[in-house]
């Protein structure tokens, strides 16, 4: 199974030096990023493309001709960035999972019946491989370095 990563999730985990968690969390799966996401990462305030590419965790993938047609269809209907649109087209075409924290991109992907992992679902999954203390440290790093507020973090630490 392949997972396609959008810029926002990669950026978040690159900023806190925790990209390796994806290889542990999704062991045995192909972790992909389209060229447009690489370009988005290069265009960020801090060039995170080198951090992501040098991690050797992700494979950069090219979009096919059929996927290009789907990209144009999505572009004509949705107000999304090129990276998100390419991710969604690849997911639809290759039956991959989408990893994104962008609300509009998640809604668009769900309209195509694409399963989406967002930041909160990733953090929830990390409970399987991290201690509560390690997970709490990651949440604090994300909130301070990426200026992202984790809603419902109390739920992550509830015991069932």
C-alpha cells in the first residue's frame, strides 16, 4: 500500500526532526511525495525539501498522463494548491492513502473515497509506538516549532 504525503504534514515533522517516525509507523509501505510537494517544500521559509529528501524515507513520484488529466479536472472544480491536487490524483489513480492536514484537501479527497490521515490521526497512531511522555513531547514541539494547535490532545492520553 502506498501513502502520498502533502506538504503540511511533511513540513510539521521535518521542523521537529521526526520524519523517521513515518518509516516506523508505516513500515513496509511505500511513502511517496509528488514533485509539486517537493517544490512547495523548497518554497517554504525554511527550505525543508533537503531535509525531507535527505531522510531517504520518501520516494518522489511522477504523475502519469491519466493522473495529469485528473489533476486538471480537480483544479477546475476545487480551490486547492498544486501539491494537494497532485496528491489526490495520485491517490485516486493508484489506490493510495492520503496524508494531509489541509481541511479543504481532506474534504476533496474524501469526496473521491480516498482514506485520509491527518495530524490528529497520525498522533493517535503514534500512541502504538511511543510512550505517553514521548508523544506529549512531540505535541509540545509541534505546537512551539510549527505553531499548530493540537485540538483534542486530552483524548490522545485517555485510557480505555
